């Protein structure tokens, strides 16, 4: 208890010091620390231009907002899914003849702090440039913005490319977007003048991050995060590791639990939940682990979750956290949970190398006691569906495109179902789709109520559609 109290006091002192330091910045420099949200889908999720994602409140913001991500179940019932996320990057560098561990992070789950700052190493060098030109280049962009500087990612020679010159963006090629709406920012670790940055020996990294959101079907509940990490330092970095770290708070943060799934060392998924039978489930998964030109996909080498009191503090502890082979897959205890999915490569980083690291979040309503076998299976099926469609480059084919809502809502029960499925208030036709968007049942319904035998369908997640309405269905056996 004393240790926890001490950490709280230290955390409050750090936040106070940072807020005071923030106000010491010029108005232009303050404007560089921005936090923007998407406007599509079933949730509102945030991104900051120092690399922290979805945070409840960035420490540089002047006001505290009610949540990091507000998820809406079908547009009618609001459930709070608050979480912070970001990158941890580590490696070994030779100092005084000895390989020393070093780590950097865009999000510290203990206090929300990021050691990164907005801007580009490649184009601007070390310090923050608070000129209007730099603010136009390196502000946080939303692809659907209709005013202001043009979207900086364009398709050049068939590939997405960042265009540094604002005037040239509109003529460089069409906008490069993955979702219906993307957020994009550039941040770096090489600002020696940053008053909030205690890093005295940076790697010299530039990170380009994009989050994609959708406004249709299953993708309304999905966010894809893509990271491009460019190394400009002169040291050779041995055993480089890249990880996503998440602090997932479902409603009240103190009663959260997690469950991990490791698939053949390549893909890993973690589910966040709490003890409620009604609050939603949050899934976090790696889509493509650390990889790049002449760098094979290293896969997920460590999956671990822990309680707030076990946060690693020192560089060596953090590097050990990232690199130790650790596969937590059982349901965790109850507490303020956070997790890491890390990818360790044995290919060293040298000047000019670029690595990529992509992951996804998805949210869905629970159907019973939190992380019941039916819920866990449905989450895993959804994770596999997102994963396969992302790698195939056909995310837009995920089912089901939602249409206008009818006046009467269809009702399906029981849900989960195992043998018979009853339907109320449908039209004269009911269809069932699997997670690949394939229609596997088509029934004619009379008198406003029907019954479908689902005993022959494999267990998993399905969708019942009638009158342009779509209802998720879990089948268990």
C-alpha cells in the first residue's frame, strides 16, 4: 500500500510539473501538442501528435475529457471503453564497450506520458519548429478535413508516400487512405530542448502513425493502427524490439480482466473485460509484427499482462519486459490491467532502416458473463476475420453493410443459440451470414414470427439480417 501511495504522489508531481512546463511554452509551441478524434463508426477514439492513442486525457491538454474512447452499441446504448495505447521501442547499444538496454515509449500506462514530440527528424532535425509552416506540416491530420493543408499521404507510383511539401501535396497523387476516415501524425524522439523529455540519449527515431476508421458493417467497431518507424541514428541497435502497450479500462478500471491468445508465434490477441455481464469487450491484436525491407516478420515473441503496481520503471526492466519470452494466456486476476504484445527481431537496426508494426482494436457487446466461452470464441473469430481480410487487402468486404433502420427492431433469441433460433418482427425474408460475408441461410417468414434450425451450423459468430437490420448471433454447441 505504501508503494502504491508513493507512486500516486510521484505521478501527481510529474503531471503538475509537466502542466506548468506546458504553459511556459509559446502559444505556437502549445499548438503543436494536439489531440484529435475520429467522427465515424460506433466509437470516438483519440490520437495525439506525440504518439499516444485513445488516451483519456493527454497530459498536455488543458482539459480532461470524459473518456478515451466512447463506444456506442448500435447507436442507442453508450458504454464507456476507456483505454490508452502506444508504442514501446527498445534495443541494445554499445556504450563504453558494453551493450546497454535502452527503451522509448509513446505511451506510458502509468502516467500517460510520451517521450516523443511532434515533427520530423528527416525534414526538420532536432528541435521543435513552431513556425506556421511546420505546424501545417506536422499537425495531426484527419483525411476527411475539408479545409486546411491537404492530406499528407498520397499515392505515388502505386504506394503510399508522405509528402513533406504542403503546396505539392494536391498534385503528388490521390490521397492514400485505408479507412473511410484516417488520422495521421509524425513524431520523433530527437528534441534535446524538450522540457518534458528526460531522454538524454535518444535512438533518433521518426515514427509515422495512421489510424483508420470505418462507417459501415463490422468495421464500425474496428480501428487499424499502422506504424512506420525510421531509424536515423548512427549506432547499430542490436536485438531491436517493438511493442504495443495498452491500458484498457472497461467502465470502472479497478475490476478489469484480460485473456490472451497466441497463434503459432505470429499473431496474438488480448481481450479486455470486467466483471459485468453487460459492459462491452475490447480486443487488441497484432496484424503485422516488426518487419521491413530485408527484415522477415518477427512475429509476436511476448504476450504479457500485469497490474498497475508491477509497471517496469527502469530501462533495463522495461527492456526485459519487452524481450522475455512470456505468454500469458489464462484469464488474469481482477485489477487495473495493462498488457504488451511485443515483437523481438535478431536483425540489427542500422542507419536508414525502416520497420513496420501494425495492429488493430475492436469492440463488441458481451452476450453473458464477461468472457464466457461463447464471448471468447466470438472475439477470437472476429480477430481472425479482421486479420485475414487485412492481410488480403480486402477489409471493405467485411460484412455487413448496414442500411436504414426500420421502425420495428427485429429480435432474435436465444442468443447464444445452439439448436433453434426464434425471430420476431422480421420482414418476410431472413438471411444469416457468417463472418466472411457468405450467406448460409435464407428463410421465408410469415405472420411476423419465425423459427430457424441452426443446429447444423458450426459454433461461432454470425449475423441475422432482415429489413436492412443486422443482429449479431453467437452459435454454441
